[in-house]
C-alpha cells in the first residue's frame, strides 16, 4: 500500500502529480488555513505533510499524529515548526532555501528604493488628486546611490542584496551577522563587518534579512531605532517578530527615522493598526518571493523533499539531518 501524505494548501498541479506518483495524496483544494483541529484530523494516518508557512507543527500535534515521519515546508523560514520536537520524535523537517534567493533580493532592493524615494506615498497622493503643483522639495526622498547600506543578517539573501547595492548603486556595504563572513567573501562583496550598534548608527538604509528565533524577537526595538539616523530608512523582508512594530510606528510618526518598508508583520496577515495610517511606511503582503517561476520552484523542491524523505533517499534540503542517520 502507498504511504499517505497531506498537502495542506492549494498547490501547483505539478506538485500533486509528483507526489501522487509515490503516495496516496490528500490535497486541500483551497487557500484557507486549516484550523488546528482540522489539521490534526487530516494528518491522522499520514506519513508526510507538505505545508506552507501558515501551518503550525507543534509538539502537541506531533504527539497526536504518531505516524508522521516527514514535514516539508514550502518556505525558507521554519519558525512555524517546532524543530526540536520533530527531531526528538524522529520526524524529518525540510525547507526550500536557495531557489528564492535572487528573487527575494530583487524585491528587498525594490522595497528599499520605493521606501527611500517615497514612491508609494507619491502614488497615493496622485491617485487621491493631491498633485496640484511643483515645489523644489515636493516628495523629496533620500539618495540611494553612494550611500551606506546596512544589512542585518548576511546569509544568502543578505549577500545578494549586498551585491546589488555595492555593484549596482555604488553603496558602501556594512553588515552584522551572528558569525563573520570569510575574508575573501567580504572582499568579493565589498562588505565591512560592524558590531550591531555601530551598524545601526552608520546605515543610511538598513535591511533586515536575519532568520527569526527567540533571541531575534524584537531585536529591533525602541533602543535600537534610537541609534539610527533621523534620515535613515528601515526595510524588513525577514520575519515580522524581529521588529517591535509599536516602537517602529512611534518612531515613524515622530519622524525619528525617515521611513520604513515592511513585507512581513508580527501576527500576519493581521497588520498593526498603528502602521496603517502612517504616510512614511510602505506595506506589502509578504510577497518578496512572489514570482511564478520562484514559487513553482519552491513548491517542487518541497515535493522533492517529501518524496525523498519517505522513499529512503536523502532529501535535498533537510533541516535536521540527524534524523536520517538515526
């Protein structure tokens, strides 16, 4: 008998076809988020789960689904999965890095430019009929070329943003990371390592690309924002919980920093109401990886991971490979 797997959200037909060649597939046909009780019920008897960033895999869920052997998420981030609990129970977890690096970096830099040059603010003004005349400082924003680009989190996406800033816009690149890059990588990127506080002080444009963890929760709060230049911009394409949104909204409202661009939010899809009324923040609905080729590549990588995990092969991108050796 074929093993059974759950596909928890509407997915490309190619994903269902690939999985159906190996497994009995229970595919959710729509885009609603399964309530925890329904997710638990549909995982009964399943050996594998193909999920997105909206399905939470907890220790309690795992205990209620003892036949589950693999959880494969169609996302790079995996803070919706209790990785330690999965490892302790012998459940393999995979994610989808690499295939979205360049697309996400493109979007991050686009969000930086939109924020710095007040494009969103200008479009709203135009659509509302507010464009009446010219003035020398009308919607004047911040320079991007030749300024200092600060990157907090220098993994694959951070490095891709650094290349765009350094070689596309002649920016001075400074960064902070949990571990410093190798000297040859720094030289290749033209990037300079700084302590976090000094990074905040020097950056004209700060981009957050670090993974979410308990230690990273609200690592950009009131104290950190107070170190930034009043002319600086902040862009977050990482995870919402990294930024204290109340502190950010207060700083934007009081013009203690110039502007922010946010693609991720704490508690999304809910957005902090304090951000919605501010003219100097650009808000997008977690779409940094949203091109069709990239999303399809993410989906197929998650499917390949699930096939490998349940057929005795080595998945391309395991998060807890120790489960394989066990």
